[in-house]
C-alpha cells in the first residue's frame, strides 16, 4: 500500500510499518498492520475517519417480540422469520453467502457422502462466498471476475442464471443431513463441499479462474477446537503437510506408509498409530518454542502441529479402516464434542456406561459448574435433579435393545440399563442396523420420555421448581425451545421400570403441548439469557461426561 502521494489520507503521520522489500513509500498489509493503520487514522484524523466510513445504514428498532421469536429455536425457524443481520449491521444491500470447503473426492459419488460424514467440513477450511458467484462458477460461466469481497456487489438479480449442467456439490447440514445437489440448486446459507478437482481455490484463497486442483486441508482442522480430531492417514494428509508443514512432510509420509502396511496386513492398532504420531512430534523440527502469540498449553499452535498434538495426547484414540477412502482414519477421541443432537451421538462411546452411573456423573458436574457460576441453591438443586433424570427415557426397552446392537436377549440379560452403548459413533451403518432390529422409531427423542417420567419423580421434591426441571430435561440436547420434534410411534410404549417401580408413559405423545406455555413462563422468570445459561450448564455437563467417559459408580 502506497503511503505517499496526492490524496493519500495517511500521508501526514506514520502508521504501521514500512516494507523493507518495497521501500519507504509502502506499508505491510498484514492484518495486525491494518489494525494499526485504522487505529492511527482514527486517533489523528477523526473527520477523515468518518468520511471513509461512508453513510451509516439504517438500523431497525429491535423489539422484545424479536428477541422472543429468536429464543424459540425449536422447531427450527422458517425462512420467513425475521433475520438478525439488519439489527446487527443495518439495512444494506449485500449479497447472499454460502460457505465452501474443498475435499479430495474421487469420481465415485456414492462415496462422497460417506467421506464427508466421516470428516465433516469445518469453519477453518471454509470460505464465505457470494451465492451467485459460486453458482456461476459451478456452471462454468465467465462472470466470476465481477465479484469482489465488497458487500453489496453485484446484485444477484443482474447475474446470469446458472446453466442446467452445473457441477454437483455436497450440501452439509449435519452428519444426518448430507446430500448431493446440482450447483444450480444451492441456497443462501448452505455449507458446501466441492471436489478439489474443480479448482477455484489457490494458496491465497478464492480464485474462480484457477483450474488446478485445490488443496484438501480437512486433516489439519480441529486441533485447536473442542471437537475430536480425525485424520485420514493417506495422501491428503501428506499433501497438506507438504504445503503447511514441509519440515515434517517426510516423517508424516513415512508414518502414512507404515499405517497402510498395517492396513493391508489387517493389523491396525490405535496405540501403535498414536506412537507414530508421538515419534513425529519428538523430532526437533516439530518443536515450537514458547513465544508471543503461542500459549504454553499448545492450544494456539499452528494447525498441523495442533492436530498432531491432539492425536498424541488422546486418552482413547481409535484407528478404523475406511473401505471407501482406502485408508485408516485416526481419531483422537471416540466421542466428539457437539455431536450430541442425534441418538447415535448421544448414546455412543468407547465403552458401555451404565445409565445410573452416567446420570450421577452428570449431576456431579452440573452442580460443580453451577457452583462456579455462583447460582442460588434452588437453581443448583434443580440442575442436579434434571441431570439425575435427564436420560430416564433411555429405559424404553427398545432403546436398550438398540444400545445392545439390536440383540434383545443380550439386553434382557444385562442387570443394569445402559446410557452408552460402546458402539463406535463413527460407524453409522452399525447404529442403523441396531436401530432397525430394536424397533425404536427413527427420530424419536429419548428426552421426550424423560420429560414425561420427571413429574412422577418430582413428587418427592415439592420445593423445587418442577417446571424448570422438566424443561431442562427436555432441552438437554438443544431441542424443546419450546417443542420437541414430532415423531410417530407405530408401537407406543406405555410404561418403563425404574428402581423397581413401574412408571406409566405414552411414547406416542412425542410433543408436549404444555411446553410452549411452560417455556414462556420460565423465560419471563429467568430471562432469555438466564434460561439459556441454565440449559447450557446441564448440556455441557452431559457432553463433558460423555466425551471423557466419566461415570459415578456405586456398588450395587
């Protein structure tokens, strides 16, 4: 960026740093230098700063009704609901956006979905792009040069319509919502995964004119986040290290080759794979001395080192051969953070866990978290009871059969009900088979039955706010604000057994129509954010115990 010359607004002071490669007339354009430039301009010439901001967009009035509508997140808001963007950024002309990630997908489209399900796209590897630009790029239309990263240009209505032969992409909603769609059918807000062979991305980012294959960096994401790290021990990992960690690329390639030898010999072992990762980290070239910008804990390491570190520190790593990918997938922990919204994600783990042990562990953690927040005793007690009963709906005999891989005899012979099955949560086909054999309805929410059981158990606790306990139970997987998803049960269950007692329920009543009124009362009592905070305490306690396989066992 030139800093001298007629009309330059920053020529009267010295912001940022000059570039030794370009001379004193130019500035470095790194993000930190740009922030210094903006701060210096704002401090020295506020009038010029305001002029450069342009006209401020009109911001509409935010009413309590808007906040109440946004608090009702279940069922998912419809496209006709009021969007929050105008209240945050004002009413302005801006193009609809999609998120795009590039993956090494082969020509067999039947394997595309399995590949993405195994390794979902992340924010770190994705680029936010104008919807119209991506549509036209997928259609091969030469109009992408008209698009910039400036909000409001161009008008999608002025753009050329995509052709009928637009290349297909993957639309990713969750691990249970993955579909292949034509490029002409992508929508605003979509999370898309495209094959690297399409090009469109170079080392600097979005480049629709680029026809060379893009780089798949999916293996380098997640090391600094809360979710589990999954790495494909194959060519994509080696290629990513060649680009982002060339000093370790040779060592990684040797490790990949060794694991592939084990795969072909049917001798894959997670501990042995983890040992290979530790050997790579032990090399001097992998050392990252403490310095500005890097935390000693390692949570702020470069992506390639962060991923290796997470794999090396995993307490229970898994190594599974993926037939479609033709390689071994090494995962840091079996239970992924955030994958608690499905029956598979909330009921799988490295080992079977008894229901009572899991619920006691969650209750202990919930009370601990609530204590850190200095919540009143009555709220702590409500959280404790909600945690103690949050998975009672799993006592449904069909659910227990499902947790025993569809084996009714094994489920009947086990003396204790389970909360976690011990099935690999990444093995979707095994879970589906167990579900079909058990007869448990697809989409049925166990928390719906838990919320039916709770009022019976609450008769022993007359002092506690029963409505709050029921709501926390119904919402501990993020639903129930205010309604749980409706599900038709062809063979309704009318009772479950808990502690030697028979509790009457009705699994056909998957929707509690008293829930909206209860939600409104609790929102008014605790506040929109206050109620959400209480839900978060229970949900995070559940995720914490599930991810760490914590169980509070009592001899019985």
